[in-house]
C-alpha cells in the first residue's frame, strides 16, 4: 500500500521556485523510493528541466556548483541542502563507471530511463503525483530489485551497480529479479574496473544490511570478485563435530549474527575464518583441525583490507578481532580483567559479540551457548563499573615510587611494574600502595 509522500517544506519551496521561473521540477530517486515504503529519506533530491547555470542564477549565493558538467547544483534552503540535476541522457560509458558526455533533455522519462534500478527511477510532484514509467512501485510491493531496461547494459555502463544491487537487496530484504540476478553474476568482472574506494564503500553498505546472509550464499562469486581470498572457503568441509556447515556457510551465518550497525564487526565476521583452508589438518580419526588459523586469518585480512583502502583504525579493529576470536576465555573475573587490559573496553566487547556469533553458527550440541557470553558481558561490565585496575596508570604506585625503592630505571623497572599489574589483575584487592611497595621490594627469588 502506497504511503503518503510528505517532503520537507524546504524541498517544496525549491521545487516551487523552479516552477515559478518557468521550469519543471520533481522529487526523484531514493527519496521517492523510501517515502513510498514508509521509511524516512536521508536526502531529498530533485530533477529539473532548467539548465544548471539557470539554477545557479535563480538561487544565487544559496547555490553551489557541485557537478555542473553533469547538470548538478546543490541548493541550500533553511538548514538543509538539496541536489538539483537537469533532466539528462547519458552518453557512452567508456570507463565502465562514468558517461563520457551527457545530453540535456526536456523529457523526464528519458532522465528516469538512464537510472539503475526501477525502484530508483520514480519521480513525484505535489500536484501530478507519481511518475513511474518502469514499474518501480510494483517492484517495491513485490520486493524485487530490477534493472531499468537490459541488466547487462546497465551493469556495463557502471560496474559499481552490481554491488549497489546487492546493497539494496541486503538493506531492504528484497530479492533480485531473475534477469537482473543472472546478469549481476555474469558481469561481475566489471567490478575490477571500479576504484577500490568505491567498491569498499558499497561492499561495507551491503555487509551492513540486515538481510546479507542469503546474498553471501547465492552471489558468493560476486563477493569473491572483490575479495578473491575468500574463495577457498567455499564448500570447504570442516570435518569437525563442532560444525554443521562448511566454512563459507558458517561465515555467512556469523555475519548475520553480529550487529549490522558495526562495520568492523561485520568485516571481522566475514573474514574471521579465512585462514582455515590453508591451516587445515586431518588427524588419524578423520577429524579436522585448524592450528593457527586465527593468526593466519588476521594476516590475510590485513592484506585484503589494505587492498580495499580501508582506514588504519578499521584494519586494526578487524585484524585484532580475528586474531583473538578463537581464544575461548573462561568466564572468570581475573581472566576477563586480563582480556580488558590487553584489548581495551571497546575491542573486548566487540570480541565477545563476535565469539557469541561464531558459537551460535556451530553445532548447537557442542556450542558453549549464548548464556556463557552474556555472563561474561555482565561480569566485564561489573569490573568496569567498580573501576578495577586494568592498566599501569591505574596502579596505586608509579615508576617514581619504585625508583625511590632503589629499582633502576629501564627494563628492570618495567618488569617489576608488569609483575605488579599481573598480580592486581588477578586480585584487585592488592592494588594498595603499601601492599604493592612490599611486593616490589621483593626479588623474584624471594
């Protein structure tokens, strides 16, 4: 059932001013799609029959020339900004990403015809209502991602549309229409021509959709086109009573089980077992083992993330989580304090979430169970609320105090401080100045 479209008054004011100047204007694309499905649009874009330079003249200092070559001007209205693009027809896509030229047209339908998917090829006007020449509203109702026109042509024009299709399917929970899905697989090599930064951004958005699991399974070769290192995981039998899935099917389940709002966690889930195929060993009983797969996987993931131009912080987070994901900590406070010390608060709770998701995607007969990880989460929160000592800076004594005891600055001082911290992590009641000074005064041989 169609939702009522109620744009912000600033957007309607921009539209009205264009029409008062003799042009035609419509809200277009993603904002129409989202409004029709009852979701709040992030941006309200417009298309117009007026040339971009006329839009610049019309709005004066409130207009910014953000893409004059392609007919795009950004107009500020109140506290919001709106992109206004002239109706256009795209020329030949020689680089598989951008049109070599554009031709401006008086036809709204021709402008909509150049767009990627039917659900993005709709326009709306407060008096005329919905303009939908390619059936986008019906596809919305049916939950389908369908290319405008021939899918092969749409993808050859812009290879990034392959990942965009998966992103929309993942975010909306839609299926890919048969011809679109087939072309998406057949034309996946086009992604090799797209900049790694653009691929990275669309991949991340797709991974962070709530409905990514079936797409990782059905369109795994598209993801492998972007990350070839994941292909050895496909259909890899783990030969383990701990698992009911092959490595890739298990991976898809883990990705689904971590929160979609945390890109680093989703990436860590995607890559957490990529070291398994290369580390696989089969024992005499026929049981599979993966010694060191966490370390190897972290090394492989670092190369993948660097190749896709992920920032240093994301790379550090993902590789740390992969390196520690198979540690299986005991739910004891002393143990959890050591983990909090090594990883820090944010990374520790991410790790708990990843380990719980990993556990959930195993054979339930051998899994630890969600209650174990919830118990550790509550215990860790209690440790932090109490303010237990977790770092050298929280010790009740300082390096200067130990120097006053006669301990020479340098490695020996660091060793003593480390020994004191280890003791306090095991028992926070020891974090008292007089106790730590007595401990420091003793030699290891005492």
